C-alpha cells in the first residue's frame, strides 16, 4: 500500500491468542499493541492513533459488543476498522457485530493466509478513508480561505468603494456636464505621475502598486465636496466675490467629511482613506499658501500633492465659462514656474519627464468625452 508502518491493536483476554497474533503480525511488518479487555482497549485508543483493531467478542470487564458499540458511536474513533475475533460456533454473534459496524471477522483458530488477506483488505479501506478525509480537509480549508477573501473583498470593494463611487457619480451627473472627461483625465494624470514617482529612491516603498491603484481610483473624488457649493457660485462666469470664494473653498472640507462618514461605516479601507487625503488636501500649496488648512511641504499628503498638479494642469488646458483653454506648452511653463511655491518640486520634475503623456491624455479625453 505504502511505506507507512501500520499500527494494530489486538484485544483478547487469552494470552496465547495475543502472543500468536503478535508474532504473526510483527513478521508481516506491523506495529502491534495489546489489550486484555474492552475497557483497556478504549483507554489505549484514546492515547494512540491505531490503523486497525482486532477485537475478541467474549471478554471480561467489557466484552467485544460493548467495545465495538462505543467505538462506532464515537465521531472520533468510528473511522478505525475493526475485525472481530470469533470462534467457529459464534456466527450469530458475527452477524450482530457486522450490524454494529465491524468491517470483517476472523475465525479461530487463525489461518495465516486468511489473517493476512483480511487485515490487508481492512487496511486498504482505512488508507482510502484517510485519503478522502485529508482531501476533504484540504477542500474545506481552501474554501474557508476563499470565503474569507471574498468577505474581505466584498467589504472593501463592494461596500466602501461602491458607496464612494456612487456619491462621486451622482455629483458628476448633477453638477457639470464636463466632469466625466475631467475625471477620466485626472486619474490618468495621477497614474502617470505615480508610476514615475515610484522610481524616486527617496520615496522608498510608499509609491507601490497598491498606491498607484488607489490613487487611480480615488483621485476622481477630489471635488466631491462641490456638491455642497451653491450653483450660483460653482457656475458663475465672472470673478468671485470674497464671500463666494470662501464658499467655494469649503468644498475641500465638505468632501473630506463626506468620505469620513463613509469610512466610519466601512473602516479600514485604503481607497477611502486616500480619497479623504485627496479631497481635503488637493488645494494645499507647497509653500503653505493654500487651503483649507494652510499646510506646507510634506505635511501635505503625497496623494494630494500629486492630484494638485494634475488638477491644475487640467484646469489650465480646459475651456471653462470664465476662460479659454491654454496650450499644453503654456500650461507646462506655468507649472514649472510654480515649482516650490504651488507644487512639490519632485512632482514637477517627474511631470516634465512624462509631459508628453499628459498631452496624449489631453487629446484622448477631449471635452465632453468619456
């Protein structure tokens, strides 16, 4: 069957029978253990994993019937095959034992060929059972792992991600017919910048594949807070008054608080956390002159600094009710002149290395496109 040394428990109150079976079984390569009655057998079974039990019927203290019934009624031990040892004139007893769950019987006196054949057959069944049980355990373990992963993904993607995307989509649908193209461009700009930043040694492992994936998904949430800005301010074609400008600036805080409410219901989601950083910080400036908190330098989260450049580039190269679109070249010059004041100099440098891709994205997602 295999190279395993099978262990067999011989249960018989007659010493001569035990000795005879022990000699023959050891010659066949089995590990043999002895018990004089059913009670002793049960105690041994509790402390050792046997592959087969040879069980006499007529014994003192606890007979074979009671012992067999205890073994087969136990979920822990009922997988152990049992061969009943019986005299020729005890065939009625054999039938009873088979009904109780015994695998086979062995008549006394012991025939060596029959002994070997019936033990081999029972052990083959045990091996098959063990293989099935191991396979089932592996399947169950695999299913449990998959179930846990599915639950995690459903929680992370299905709840928080979809809730935020829904809020973003409703905002885009109701407030600005050009927002769809703007959002497509923003996430592409952020992807390009992040990929290049991943090559900057000073950032270590911060800008990894997960970061790039999250900023691509979360960057469209940057202006989600504009849902709280009045239409007459948001869509005004001329210069804003001081009060109107202050109302416009509230969108950064409104957006962050909206996403914090989502995070409170679905905590631990990296996509939502990055969305909060971006919504609240994409109008902060490297020199501290931005809003809403006047943060400066690396106090501004990296994700927000990346979106800041992408958002300004898109605003410069887009036609709006209050301005014409600037060329790619003019927008690039303005960004370069704002390095160290509005923008993180490292991000401006990677923008310059990939500015041709910005031009291509600009042309791919035209105004009014999707």
